[in-house]
């Protein structure tokens, strides 16, 4: 799953930058025109090859150029308890994957009890803003939407930007929190009461997660 997310982010950025080339693979007259424009004092700011476009993807992912190592997924797994909100853990996985010089570390756990289920994940994007935006698009938004059946809203949880949504008819909901601009903690519930989602978030150690840098 996390590998697919990396590929999606990377390919999206590749397409974006390559599209900005303005026909960077052209030859013949286009190359001659580019040379002629350059000799007349014009500038060529756009990338001129696929390789340059890929380099721009890498630079965008790396942000300010500082390489920050992701937290070992085993440390993230350790934050997912054997029991959460009264439900037993039924699966426990973790992995590290990377592309274009960007690494992501993730840990996941599933909890079930009496027809209720919680899926919990912690992802470390190592402070890469493009990856954060790709995986939590709501991070830069303010949302407050309510219907007869539920709501979607951005809020704050323990001082961190968070997103909540809940459907009363299906009893499905999600709570996501961005911790220290690098960790994305998500609790996704099926056949769950609102208070159970809130209890699950309360029981997960956000402060301990924040210290894993």
C-alpha cells in the first residue's frame, strides 16, 4: 500500500514537471529555434530532457535539500498496542519503501471485536512537504461540513492539525492527525460509534510519536 502511494506521488510529479517541458523531447527545428533564441539573449528556464524533469521531481520531494532519515517502522509498530478501544489487535505490519530519493516508513494494525473494526496506520514522510500534501491533502485546508447523516471537519487534536469525518447511517468514520509535520496518524473505523473513534485516538500515544525524530 505504501509503495503504491509513493509511486502515485512520484508519477504525478513526473507528469507535472515533464508537461512543463513544453515539448522537451522535440528535435530538429525546435532545437534550432531554441539555439537561435539563446543566441539572441533569450533564456531557457524549462527543463530540456526527461532526466532534467526527473531531477526536478527529486528536488521537489527533497524540499530544502536536507535529507532526513525516516524512523524505523519497528518503532512505529511499537506504538500500536495489543488492544485499542476495547478491541483486540488482529494484524500488525510495517515496511519502509522509497522512490526518487524519498523514503516512507509505515506501521499498520487492525483491531476487531463484535462486528466492529479499526484500521490504524502511522506513516513517517520525514518532513517532505510534497509527500505530506499528497497523502493528507486536507493539511492545508479548513473544512467544516455537516449533513443530516454526518460531518467532515478539520480541527486540532493535542495541538496538531487533524481531520475528522463520520457517517451516522453507516457508522463509518476516520480521524487523521499530522504530528510534527512528518507523521500521519490515521484511525479508520467500520461499524463504530463516534465515542469509540475518540477513545482510540486518546489511547494512542501522540506525544511519544512526536518524540520519534
